[in-house]
């Protein structure tokens, strides 16, 4: 399936992003399971977004099961699409990603604007970056391991003492480090 600017625009919707995130952490899910995980989203709205993602072929029907006279669909994410678009569409995608980053910046702005002032030492926020040298297979393995860790936590519902916390991973290509000169070992650098 080609990855186009239209698909990128569709994915910028926050509810659709949450559906995709749910399916990243859970290989398959019914619309009912997704609705339970995204309980703050009205069901009619959620089903409309699932339908749109399926129309765009970002979701696939993994299985259909008869349930009380109707058919229940089990969804999964479609395989990774390849970009097939113009430079203009690529620029639109760039603008969409920039909008996501601005949204994250807005979250930080709202956090620091709280009254009384927040105490970052409490552990409410964290910001770190690491450059990892990974093959494509190692990257897939890292994603699967993160899914195993985060999967059970995504199921947490509201409870005393629990606060909503947004976790954002941004994966980008990094400039390849220069190879060390012959005869010298590479210096260790902290992450």
C-alpha cells in the first residue's frame, strides 16, 4: 500500500493516532476492545475513525467472527507502507509531523504554566534522547519489547493515585558516527 499525504493527514487525528497506538501494543483487537481502551471517546465517533483507517488500508481485518447474528471484525495494522508521493505531499507530511511536535511543546507549556508552579523533581516530566546503533531487525525487536512493557500499562483505568501521563517516543534517523581511525578503539559515550 502506498503511503501518501492523504494517509498522513488522516493519521494526524488524535483519536486515530490512539487507535493505531493501541494496535501497536496489541497485535489484534476488535472495535469493542478498542472502545474499552479508549473509553473517553464516544463509540459512534470511535467506530467512524476505525472505518476511516480501514478505508485507507491502515487497518486490515485479521478475522471475522459471527457474534449474535452479526459479524465481529478483528483488526490489525497493515504492513508498513512505502512512501509514494510527490515532493509537495512530502512537504505536507513534514508540516503534519511539525504540528505533532508543536502539540508536544504545547503540553510542556501548559505544564510549566500551572499555578502553583509545578515541581519537575517529582518525576512528572522527563526528557531524554539517545542514539542507538540498530539493524532493522534490532529496531523491530526493540519495538516489540517496548510493547510488552507498555501493553499492560495501557490497560490501566482511572484509580486513586493514578494520573494520566503522556509517553511519546520519537524515532528519527541520526547522522551516522564517523568510524574510528585504524588502530584506535571507539571511545565510549553515555546515552
